[in-house]
């Protein structure tokens, strides 16, 4: 018998889409093969993260995103250090006895974490999705061999990742997830709605490399750049490390109609001896993430507040 399953995932994120794909296959293989799967992308914003989330399924799932204490939530998987909006949410999670909510910030990707739990606890066989799981862990964990691999985008996974992060088609990722759950990445990259999106986005990517070359300010190991005057919300976050190999940290500001984002990252190819936890720094401003990459969301009208936060963080990292 079919049931309605609402899968909510981190939108505009390769790991978020991959987590949703792995959960879809796991649920159909191990829980209910007749389930009707519906997808909703979630975006970080200054307030009311779950105000518009339709927890309207017989089962409601969140993957690769913050915890919700809604009684309608039945499954949850996340790996971010800043997974809980409030101490009360964390306590709610700790008290849960349903054994269907899982959290481990030691994993590089939610996809790898979800796969491990599904295999070890529920008997899921993830082998058909090995390629997807491998690349989700590389992309979300910034485990590329070189900056060139991250920036040149000459393999199917990074091409698909560019489309996921930068496409203006709001429904594209929800259409993509069933393909991620069932097809090789090379075949997915050739799908019309991926290939047709990739070419103009790659041209924009090449343009963004020149814009960042002009906007980046490199000083004392930190690159700072403000892109609020450019339409580059989905730019590649590894460009600064490609252009400035000696860079240790990067701080960026970008704008979209939904939010102003301050992104804080560390160079994956730098031997980082500084023990700064970027998630903890961003948490002071209402953001969060991981120890080596984090972000803060501000209201679209709070540009100066975002710039002030970015300048303060930049100066702290340069010290």
C-alpha cells in the first residue's frame, strides 16, 4: 500500500540532493516500495526556516538540514555542527525514542552518513549508488585532489553540481533527485535539462572567475570579496583558493532576493594549523555550519549589517 512521503532536503546543494536520492532508494527498498515520494528544497534564511515547509506526508523527512521539533517529522539525518536552532531543539532530539533521527557531525557529507546508517541499521544495499555517494563526500567535504579539479568542472559530478547550485529553475533539483537515485552520473549530465543548463552556467562561471579576480582583497592569509553588486549567488566557492593558493581563509558576501549571505571558508589544500572553528564564529551572528566552512544569512534589507559582520570576521581571521 502506498503512502505519501515528503522528503525535505538542503536546496542548491549537491550533498542535499544526493542525500534525498539515497534516502528515496533506501525508503523504497527497505520501508515501502509503493511510497509516493514528494520533494521540498530548504534554504537557510534569517528566520522562520520551517514556516512554509509542508509536513503533509504520512512520513516527513529532513536530510542535510537543521532539526525541526515538529511532531510531524518522522526521519532526520544531518552532519552539520550547527544542526539545532535552539538548545530546546537539541534536547527534543536527545529525548526522541523513535530511532529514526540521526546526527553525526564527524561525517564530511550527509550522503555518506545516511548511507552508513541505512546499511548498518536497516540492511540497505547502497552499491548501485556508490558513484553518487563517493562524489557527494568529495564535493561536500572539499576533498578534491587539486583546486583545478574543483574549478575546471570537467567531470559529470562537478557539472551536475554547478547546475544544482546555480540554476535559476526552482523546480530543477526536485526533478533531478529521482534520476540521481537511479542513473549513472555521466548519463544524468547528458539529460537535456542538465546539459542545457550547464553550458550557460559554465560561461557565467568563467565570467565569475574574472569578477572574483577583480573583487578579491588578499591580505594576511585571508581573501575578502563583496559580490553584492553582481548576480553571482551560485558562484564556485573554490575560486579564491585556485587564484590565491597561499590563502588560508576566505570571507564573501553575496545577495539574492531571499537573503544576503556571508560565507566563511578555509582552504582545503592548505595545512591549516590554526584551530579556528568557523561554525562557532558564524554562530555569534546567527549562522553556523562546519568547523572549516560556515555561513550566515541576513535579511535582504540588512546589507550593511552583513558587511559589518563580514569585516569583523575578516579582521579576526587576519589576526
